[in-house]
């Protein structure tokens, strides 16, 4: 059974997050590579959980910039 993934760890930089072993960065046992896998909060910031696959299911439409002209009219000079 997989360990529970911590949402906001105290010191994410001290652990490799590449597998369920959560090895110390200086003693990786899984052979995941020579570089520790960072926690999502290190990559995306503290609000990383809001970016997930379920983020758009709240009924919010993503903000899109207003398009100039009608679609398909880009580059037409007639």
C-alpha cells in the first residue's frame, strides 16, 4: 500500500519524492537517478493542489484574452 502523500511538508527539499520510499536526498535507495525528484510545491508553489486535474470542475471557465476580429480572419486583407 502506498504511503499518504504529504500536501505541505515542512522541508520538502530534504526528501526525494520520486517513489514511495521518500529517501533522504543524500542517500537515495531506489535508483531513481542522481538528482532528487522535487515536491510539487517546490516546482509550482504552495497552491499546487489548485492546478490539478480536478481544478476546472468547479464550473469556472478559464480566462481567455479577447480575440481581435472574428476567428479565421487573421491575415485576411479583403
